[in-house]
C-alpha cells in the first residue's frame, strides 16, 4: 500500500469521525441532573434518568420531565372555607412540596399522567387540588377548631398520609405538607340560613361574649384595686392625723392633771387653815358659854326655892302647852326636813342630770373627774401616762421599723432586684409578729382594765357600805344627844321657872343683854355654818341656810304667839319663859345647825363617796379605754354610763391590719412588677442584640452571595414563582452557616489540629476517607448507633469524644458493619486530638464532611 493510499484512508477516517461527531452532537440527547426524558419511537420506550440517548428526528419522540421540587399552594377561605366538627368555618392555606420520583417507573408514570405539566406548578395544583381539599375537609370535619390549632403538625401529617397514594399514582413523591395559616373565617361569610353556619355562629358568639365579659371583669377588678389603693392611702393619712390628735390630747391631759393637782393642794391648804381658825373660835365660844351657864345655874338655884310653889301650880298647864308646842314644832321640823330632803333630792337629781349631760363629752367628763379627784388618780394617771408613753414608743418603733424596712426595700431594689421576694417574705413575717404582739398587748390591756374595774367597783361598794353604816351610827348618836339635850333643857327650864319670879326685875336687863348677845352669836354661828357649807357645796348651803332660816322664823313666830297669849295673864312669867325659851331655841338652833351641818357633811361625804365610786369606775373605764387606745390605736367615745363602744375600734384594727397587708402585698406586687420589668428589659435588649447580629449576618451573607454569583453562569429552569431562587438562597445560606461553624471550630481547636485543618480542610481532620461510599456508609451506621445511645443534642454536647466512643462500641456489639464504622471514627482521632472535644462538635464535622463528599 502506497503512502498516498494510506494518507487517503487516514483523511477519510478523520472525515468519518468528524461526520459521526457532528451527527452525534445533533442527535444525542443528555438528561441534566434536574431533568429526565422519555424517548419513544424506533426501538421502543426508553427512560433516560441521569444519562443520554440517541434521538433521531424522524424515528424518535422525546418527552421532558422536571425533577425539581414543586410547591403547591392550596387555599380555602371566605365562602369556600372548610368546616370543623364544631361547625366553625376556618380559612386554611396549606403548602405541599413534591417532586417527580427518582426511579424510572415514577418518571415514566409522571410523563404519561402529567407530561409537560411538571414544569408548571399551577397545572399540577389544578390536577391534584381536589384531592388535597377533600383530605383537608375530611380531617377538619373530625376535629374542633381548638384541636386543629393545637395539633397543626398532626393535621399536616394526616393530610400527607391521605394524599401520598394519590401523588404516587401520578409519579410524584410528596416531601412535606405544611399548614401555613389557619384562622377563623369572618362572621360576615357565615350564612344565617345554613344549619352549620348558624350552629357555628352560636358557638362563636358565646365564646366572644364570654371573652368580652372576662375582659370587662378584669378591667373592673383593676379599677377596684386602684380605688382600694387610694382608699388605703386616705386611711393611712387619717391614721396619722388621729395619732397627732391623740398626742395633743395626751399633752393637754398631762397639763390639766398638773394644774388640777396644784389647785387641789392650794384649796386643801386654805380649807385646813379655815377649819383650824373656826375650830379655835368654837372652842372659845364653848368656854364662854360654859361660864355663863354656870353663873345662870347658880342664880336660878337661888330663885328656884322662892318660885317652886308657884311654878308647880302652873307646871301641869305649861307642860301640856309645851307638849303641844313641842309636838307642833316636831311636826313642823319633820315637814321642814321633808321639804329640805325633797329639795335636796331635786337638787341632786338636777346635779345628776347636769353631770349626765356634761358626761356626753368625753374630754369634759374626764377633765371634770380629774379636777375633782386629782389626789386619788394622780398615781394611776402617771401609770396611764407611762403606758401611753410605752405604747407611743412601740408605735414609734413600729413606724421606725416600717420606715427602715421601706428604705431597706428601696435600697435593695436599687442594688439587686432578684432578692426582693425574700425581703417581702421577711417583711410579712415581721408584720405578722407585730400584729400578734399588738393582740397580746390588747388582751393584757383588756384583762387589766377588767381587773381594775372589778377592784374599783368592790372598793366603791365597801366604801359606800362603810359610809352608810357610819352615817347611821352618827345619826343615832345625834338623835340620842338631841334627846338628852332636850331633857336637860327641860330640867333647866323647870329650875329657871322656880327662881324666875324672884329675879324678874334683876334679870330683865340681863336677859335683854343675853338675848342680844345670843342673837349675835347665833347669827355668827349661822354665818360660820353657812360659810362652811358654801365651801363644801354651794347648792347645799343655800338649801340648808334657807331651811335653818325658815325653821328659826317658824320657831320665833311660835314663841311670839305663845307670848302674846300669856302676856295678859302674867308678863313676868312670860318674860322669864321667853328668856328660857330663847336659850332653849338657841340651843336647839345650835343642835339643829350642828345636826344639819353633820347631815350636810354626811350627805356631802355620801355624795362624794358616790362620786368617788362613779369616778373610780369612770377612771377604770377611762384607763381601760386609754390602754386600748394606746395599745391598738382605737378611737372611742365615752358615754355618761361609761360603756365603751368597741366595734368602731375593731374596724380600725382591721383597717390597720389590712393596711399593713396591703402594704406588704404592694411591696410584693412592686417586686414582681420590677422583676417582670427587668426580665422584659433584658429580653428586649437581647432581642435587639440578636436582631442587630442577624442583620449583620444577613448583610454579610448577601454580600458573599452576590460576590459568589457575580461571575457564575447558571442555567435555571422555571420562573421566580416556583421557589428556585429561594432554594438557591437556602442552600447558599446553609453552606454559609456550615462555613461559619467550621471557622468557629477552627478558632477553638488545639494547635496541631488547627494546623491539619488549615492545610487540608475537613479531610485534614479525618484523614483521607477510603472512598465516598465507605465514608457515607460509616456516617449512616454511626447515626443509627446515636439513635440508640446519645439521642439528644444536649447529651452529645455534655459527652466528650472518648466517652462517646466507648458507648458507641458497646452499642455496636458484634455487628461488623457498625464496628467498622466506629473503628473508622477511631482512626480519625489521631494522637487523641478529639479526646476532650464534645462529641456534638465531632458529629457536626462528620455531617459536614459527608455533605462535602456527597
């Protein structure tokens, strides 16, 4: 063969190859990764998935099928909304993600049922929407609105299981079903003539009405709480004003007590001086009177023998007359005593009424009693004052403790909000202990007051009985003395009558002088008695002076009538008789004055004792009230009968307790509010920082994605609405996240491990896997072992690599495939660089390496 022939053959061969290549380029079709095609015609049906085939224009027909994920959006709302089991319409938007199956059968089925529709999501949705809606309505009809809302994942899984077979019948593989939105349909889309809609409207109306009522009740409760807080503030202000009034009243009381004590001492000194002077005058008068009486007796004894005969004749007649006059005088005295007693009773009743009227005012009654009984109650007032001071100190201590606690609470709130709950509990315990102490003091004060009251009543009763007994004894003694004085006077009159005739002329002048002197002395004694009675009791003095004056006038009138009747018969005898009668009247007046004085003194002492007893009772009640007021802060009004009305004070104690409890609740609420405020502020700050960090990350991702895609030549199938751009962005973001994680891991690695990572990347960490298939199989096996041992991410984070390998080897047992995967992972741990590293970090690197190898 010649050279020319050889060259010719070579040229022809090259031309043939070129022609074959050109024809192949024209008739050979290749299936990209996201698409497949089915060739029909000459040679039968052939499915091309990830490979190519010869397609002759005349002899073959090609049907392309998209393998990309298709997002189907199914929405039912308004009048097309689905119906739940409780007859409520629900607007639902569901998204289904599907793609054509990756097997030749699925590709052939999809080509036959869908054809070119796989490239258009709307066409696929129109084909399968009825099945999806039917599944949605079927499941919703068995659940209530709340059940659907609380179990959205279950809802999606049930829909996925119902429509999976329908999708497979069309060659589609269902990836995921998500319920995007699920809300109640507006009430305006419910039909009133529809039974289901009417039932649903009834349920919706009942629920919304109940919610509105609850909101309204909550608002009312908040308003009541605000008003209650304002009321507590007003009560606290009133309590402060009441304490100020009590302090001022106690000060006025102490001043009044001191003034009354000094006035009483002064009056007692003056009264003692006057009584001493009057006693001296009385003794002098008694001495003079005794001298005069002795002289008169001697004179009468001399004249008695001369006049005894004549007097004896007239004695019987005079005795009868005198008996009659004595009877009349005694009757008049009884009437006068009855009038005096009646007037005294009226005056006493008037005084009692005045005292009862004045007793309605607590301050006036206490001041009057304290002025009248200053000497007796000085010691008790000092004790009451000491109790008041103790209670005031206790209240001041409580206020000081409250102020200190408040300041401490404020300081603690500024320093550390977290400790306020414990402080509130401590404060509540302190308040409870103080209330218990106040209750104990209150019970002690009540017991002391009751004991003092019983003692005072018993003392008053004993004192009254003693005084009555003494008065009765004095009255009997005075009656006996009066009778004796009357009998003596009668004997003296008889003696004087016998000698009166002989010394008539001689005695006339003397009698006149004696009458004048005796009248003068009587007036002085009446004046002294009146003055003494005026010092003891002004009203009694007036009545007694009036009674004495009326009795003296009556007796003088009786004497004048007797003298006029007997004047014609014997003037001398009448004059003597008048002289004797005058002396007798004088003595009777003295006796009457003394008796009235003693009666007045007895009555005054009785009234004083009664008043003292009443004052003692009143003081006991006042002491009890003061102790109660100072112990519990109770404001109380004392009536005339001295009975305390404790209901108002109990309310004040309850108000005080509620105020303290409200204060504690307010402090606790304030602590909770501050705690919530701090938590909210912290959450807001963290959210703000997270948003700013995420913004920076998104910005960096966008810049990186823009730089990466700037020079890329990408061929895309589909439009902007089918999610292609979103998928690219999602994949890029995932890769970016893995890169960030690997970068953070590299910064925390030991030096030798970081060097291996810097030189060879992830493969530098794990060595060179012996083939992608073996490595992927090992990762799968390790994942299965993790589902048996370290199931959660938290457990993998808490377990280091060395302990995790021990657990994986134990879980692998005798399974050679799993042991081989564990040994492969052990080989990766060269020089023990992963021993102290959390297994979650190593597992994340394995997954990233697996994706990289894939």
